[in-house]
C-alpha cells in the first residue's frame, strides 16, 4: 500500500476511517546502540546510514554536534560546501517525495518527470561528492572534497537545466492541475495550534502556517547566506506540497548563493583527541523536518550516548490526528503528505 | 449470410480479438512509457507475461475464485461470439454485465481486505457505467429500428453524425472499463498503490492470466462497439480509425490526471453520461438530427 | 489536466531519457566517482593503517600470513583507507563494483 | 559541558512543570533517556513558541526500579518517545496515552534492555 514498512491498523466504516494505530518495528536496527560501540569518528558513516535520503544532513548534524562538544572551529569554506550538499539532498528528497506522492494519486507521468528532474541533482552529487546519495564527505573537522571553480560553474549550469525542466513540467502541473487539487485540497487538515501542540516538524508545520525552520538558527552557513522559512497557511495536503515545491526553488537559490559567497581557504582542520565529558544537543533541518542529535561524551573515543530524534518520529502523532474521518482512498495521500521515513523512525 | 461465413467470423473473432487486445495493451505500455520519457517494454511483452503466467503453478484462495475466473472469461468470449454473429446488441451488453458480476464475486469470495474493497469498488464502477451502456443502446435502436447489430449494418448510413452524444457517453464507459486514470479506482495499474491491485489482488498464476486474457477480449469488444458508429458507407475505414483514435486519447488522459474517488466517478458518469444520452434520444425523437 | 499535456506530447516524440542500464548507452561515471578499490601490493608494507580506520571492517590485515583480505561486500566505498594509506598503495577507479551472486573476498599478497 | 537552560526536577515536580510549559505554549521536541549506572536520567526537550533556540530541558532522575509518570497525556507527541524508552530501558512508565506494552520497536524474540549499560570495564582507547 505504501512504499514504507509501516503498518497502519485502520478501523473502517465503509470507506471512512474512524481509528488508526501505527505499528512499527519491522526494520529496527539498533543504530543508537551501535553508535555507543563505534569510535566517534566512524559514527559519521554510521549515522549517514540511518536514512537513505537525508543521509548527508544526518552526517552534518552529527559532525556539528561533535564539533560543538569538542569546541572545534570548522573552516568557513567547509561550512558553505556543507550547506550546498545539504540543500542538494533537500532538493532530491523533495522531488522523490513529490514523485511518490503523485504516484499515490495514480499520476504516473508526473512521478516520472519528478524523478527525471531528480536525476540531474543526483548527477551533481555524484560529480561533487563522489557518490549519489550516501556521500561520506562530511567528517569531524570539515569535509573531504572541495568544489573548485570549474566544478562550481558546472553545478550552476546543471542547476539552470534543472530549473528549466522544473518550470516546464513539474511546477505548472502541481500549481494548476485540477485533479491534483481535488485529491489534496482540504484533505488531512492540521490547524496551527494542533501542529504546535503535537510537535509537528518540517513542511507539515510550515504547511500549517508556523514559520519555524531550524535553518533559521544559522548552522552551517545559513547565517551568511540568509534564510527565510517558507510558510503556507492552509494546513492541508496541498499546502504541504506547495511548501515543498517552493523549498526546491529556494534550495536552488541557496546553493547558488553559497557558491558565490564561498570564501577561499582550507576545507578541514585536523581534530585530535576524544570528545570531552559533557553533553550536547544539536539540531538541523532535514528535508522532512528537524532532526535532533543528543550526544554525551565521556573522554574516551566512544560516546556515552547517541540519541537521534528523526523528523518522521515527530510527525507520526500529527498523522494520527489527520487520518480519522478521511476516506480510505485518501489514506495513502495523507500518509505520504508527512513524507514518512520509517527507517529513520526506527533507527 | 451463409453458415460457413458465420462460423468463419466467429472463429476469427475468438482467435483474432485477443491478439489485437494483447497487442493494443503492449502498444499502450510502450506509448505510455514514451510519454513519460521511458523506453518501455517490448510491444509483445504482454504475450510473454501471459505465457509465463500460464506456466505457473495454479493457486487459488478458494474454489469459488476458480469458477468466477473461468466464468468471467467464458462470458466475455460469449459476448464476443454474439457480437461476431451480429446478434442483439442488448444481449451482448447484458452478457458483458454478467461477466463483470463474475469478476466482483470472485473478488468478494476471498477474505483479503484489498480484494474485498476492490470488489466493492468494482461494483460501484459497474453501477456507474452499466446504466450508460444499456441506455446507449436506445438511441441506436430508435435510429436503426431495432436492437440487432444486423440492423446497424443494414441501416445504410453511418450513425455517428446523428448519435455523437451517445458516442461520447460510450467513450466515458470505455475509460471506466479500461481502468485508466481518472477512473482506475477498483484496481490500480501499479501494485503499490492504495488497494494494491484491488479485484486482482488475490489472483495469481494461470487465473490471473485468464482474467488478463478476458480483459483483452473486453477491450476489443468495446472498441468494436465504438466502431459500429461508422460501419456503413464509403467511410467504413473510419470504423477502425475512430476507436483507435479514441483509445489514444484515453491513453493521454491517463497520463495527464490523477486517480479520483468513486463518489466523483459515479456522479460524473451518471451526470454527464446519462444526460448526454437523454439529450440524444430527445434530439433524435424530435427529428432535429 | 492540460498542464501535463505539453510535457507528455514532447516526450512522446523525443528520445527516451532512460538507458538500458547494464547493456547499452551507459553513462560515463564522473571523474571523482569512488568506485572499485585496487590494492597495489608492490607498495603495501602491511602497516594496517587502512584496516584500523575502516568503518565497516572490510579490510583485514594478517601480518603473520602476510595477507590483506578485502571484502567488497562489506565495503562502503567511503575512501577512508585511500586517504589513510601512507604509501598511496590503495586507489579507486570510477567504475561501479559489479553485482555478483556470491559474496566473495579478495586476498592480496605482496 | 552541560546543556544550556536545563532544569533538574524531582519526579513529583515533573507533571506540574510540564503543565506549566503547556500553558506557555511550548512545543515538545524529544525525550532522551540515559543510563547513569545506578539511576536513569530522563531529559525532556522543549522549545518555547516563537523561538528557534532550545529553551528548556527538563531532567528527571529516577532509581532503576522506580516508575516514571508519563507526560503523554499533556503532550501526545511524547508517547512515541516514552514507548521507545520503555522498550530500550525497561522503565515502568505510568499513564501512557498509547501503550505498546514494550512491543513498540522490538519483536517478540528481540533481546531485552537494548541500551542499558552492562557493568564492565570500558575498553581504553
């Protein structure tokens, strides 16, 4: 029913949903425990594998948390390039989601066009980082690969191709198509108060009119590039779609801005020693919403505790309030509108 | 017509119809793939699929399923035979209706929730298109003076210029029967959507093949009914081209819209379909066309 | 509905953008792609720096038997070993490691 | 280094403190549970409205056999985190809004006490 291993136990009256219980636990991997047993440097590669889509943001968030704990100053160029990669991962995640969302509504051709546009972004990732999704480019103390001038030009070129493809195919359809609107407008309503109270994050929260985006805190280089969250106030599936679509364009702008503002210099610093005793919280904005890393060091090369609160984890309670009262045919659409990632949720 | 000729046409219909149907499904997949920017499967992929499915181990969730699968195929072949024999159009459509009931009963005979829901939706779907299909016969009968298909052949001039409103209503029916967006509600094209594959969820191996084969017959039959509108006169070749053109337009529609809900479908089919036909009957009776 | 029409119409009459991946028109990987690992055993002195740093323990160095075992199915292609090698004995080419039906290990000897 | 703006409360003060936060329209973020050896430390992370910085961490320490009052009746969002804690650390949490009975993440045959520390010497680096 869904491309995710979640079991939603629905209670139906004819085709109307009256109750819902989520059952997860099919792909629990114990990554938090593994994070305590691994040396803290290798954890970067571990946390990247929490999710196959927002992988880079996980690595970024973990690295920044450890850097904050160890009081390491990362070179500015590294921060800018981290921003680029994290925005690239946002674009491809949103496009993947948009494709699946269209597919859930039975709109296969839009699905294919979204993934076609996504391919350009993945090519950029492969070109700049060496791998398409799980890039393994962020390390504690900086990054491992530089984006030089020629490559930056090539990235800009590909991004303009990307924008053209989006402008011609995906955007007009999503903005105007009456059948898409019929399936999404007014479905899965979540008011501003509910969204706040239930701890919704990411595009769900912003689709309900709350201007909250962790990028506002200015981690990586968001302080230098400037950032305004994208907000839609309707709180339905369509609003969430539009938030994500606008974020794709915004991310493209952010990458271009970061590439032009990027200072010269080193891309990493050598970090010696182990994380000191102490605890640290760090948050980053993933494509799906805020991710919270809690780490506790104890002076050895292993961490005392690594806790990850992923965005889907926070978005399941809002989903539970959105579903009752809808038609069965809308369940896939509403469930997908939170962009569920169960692999993230269970870790 | 001689008996030999009749037997010949029946044999040709029974053998050629699935070949055309399978080929059309293959071209459908290829064209859809191209519209989406993909390469797509070979045109005869559906025949490969069918042969492979027939070669699988037969498994059923219950005896009734087996009966209904075969029943579905035989009733549709019967409808095709009746059509080839130029029998009563009304009878052909009734047999087609019965075949649809078989599909629904087959889906409802197993306990899988997806199959059950698919069955319910298929019922609603029939509720949506059967009235149009049956009503569509009335203006044809009024025009040609009776229900037999022979009458259409003997009528002497093409029906479409007078009955294009009915024709449009039948196109809507064809779209529903082909299960293309926006009407693919009872069994989606892809197995990961909404209700898995709806009515087809619990079929596998040879029985799925039987149902697929029946779908090919059904597709060809409905296209042939659309072809009836041009059958006579010097423009007879339009009776082949028009259904194909309509079929192509439906493919495009499939690619430019989402699946909608059953409530919308019933409203749309009844609202638009029935009023088109009613208008047509009125116009024909008043002698404006 | 009509907003998708130009796209599919254009696609219908232009070449498909997909490729018959394992058989034909395979795109050249980018020059920076981290692909298959190669161990130059002429240069290697079994210092096992790579084995210690490997996040997925894909490299095992046995100093007694003078072998280096590499498991490409455990490898995550992060290139940590390439950077760690003091004698630059490990290189990566730009090709995807081919799929296989059996999981095998490579054993390298100097 | 410890967290900024952290509040250490007693078990009894937890619920009033959280209700106080609800009145301030704080947003629930996450909960973390730590095994301190002889005690469990539970941290609830909150964020005050109209602010993107973390503003409050509420820490509770309980003995290992002790029970913990659930805040999921105040913040429904906490129920998943609390179920997870129950799975990982075998803490008895009272008054869960949705109780998965320690079968939230774990299947029947999974090992128990996934994240509790075993008492053994840490391997020095």
